[in-house]
C-alpha cells in the first residue's frame, strides 16, 4: 500500500488512498484493452505503422543526445540475465565443440572489399573495451565490461559503397517463431563510438549463453537490437525484401518499432 500511495496518491503513509485511485485506473485500462484488442489484433500492422508515425518524430527530436557514458568495474552486475532462442544446429554445435576455431565471420554486400574473418583475425584487429548498461525491452538491465572490435574498424576494412545505407546482422539462432534471427542498423549507427563486435565479457570470452563467439554491442539501442551468435554481416541499400520488411525479426513478428534508441 505504501508504494501504491506514493505512485498514485502522492502520499507516504499506509492508508488506502493510493489503492482507491489504482483500482479504478486499472479497471478503465482493462476495459479499453478489451474493447481495442479485436481491432489491434486484426490490424496489427496498421497499429504498428500508426505508432511509428506518432512516436517516430518524437524519438527523432530526442536523438540529438548521444549516449556515450561508461561505468566502472565496481558497477558490473553480479549476474547478467541471458535471453533469446539459443542456436540449434549441427553447424553451431560443431563450432562450440571446436572452441570456435573453425568460425568464420562473413562480411559482404555493398562493400568494396568483402572479407571472411576467423576469431584470430578479429582478435588481431584493434580492440576496444567498455563498461556499459544493457537495457532490455523486457524491463531489466545489467552492467558488464565488453571487449572486441569496434565496428568503425570493420567499416574501414570493408569500405561500404555509397549505396549502402544499412548493416544487417544475421544470427546462427532462429527466432522464437522460427526463421533466422536478424536485425538491421543504420550505417551511421555502426560508426558510433560504442558500437562493437564483442568477443569478451567481463574479461573472459563471451559465453555461449551470451552470444559466443561474437555478439553485437550497440549501446545506444535496446538489447534486442544487439544480435548474438553473429554469423554474417551484410551491407544493403534497404531492408524491404528482408523477412517481412520491417527491419528485424522482432519488428517482423512482434510488431516492435524499428527505431529503438535509448
């Protein structure tokens, strides 16, 4: 009751005043949801597009702020929650059994110099470390120290062409409803100071649970945009022909918005 009072009645006591506001408010929201659900379920894509049109410009105005803050080792969380559907293929199982010695990252598409990189190749490139907060769309967060290759280095290596506008990250894993998990990022975001291909977490190799052998860290985005178990990167002009054409697996299947900056 004390928490309800502070949130809903603006008082710090053990009375029932907050509950008296909370219960009618929840009842009203429940009624609105019950009335709206037949429409929103039947026209989910329309709702997704309308929401994007309504919220997108507001997000655009807010994106002038470029989050680059980093924390200290004392801030590292004792536990980082793993999520996502794990890879389930003989190919990936063989890579795990071999300690990822046979892993090869394919980077191609609209680039001047396509490359295929082993883990040794990736470790030989410039390394960056950062201690940052991971924000999940599910509502939890956690702090970890990440080490890996800045995406700026990958851009310099492959040199995307003038036609390339997006980078597509493909996972070894499937999404929850089947089909390859992927996500799309702007070229500009790939040049962000805190965007990297991480192969270390808290000073050790990234675990399979958290995306081994490499995972994307894009610290100005929500967690679902940071593809784990990265199999390949493709630079493209647009993403209309990828999946359902909405810019990512969750955007295609769960009607998330494409723009998910923090």
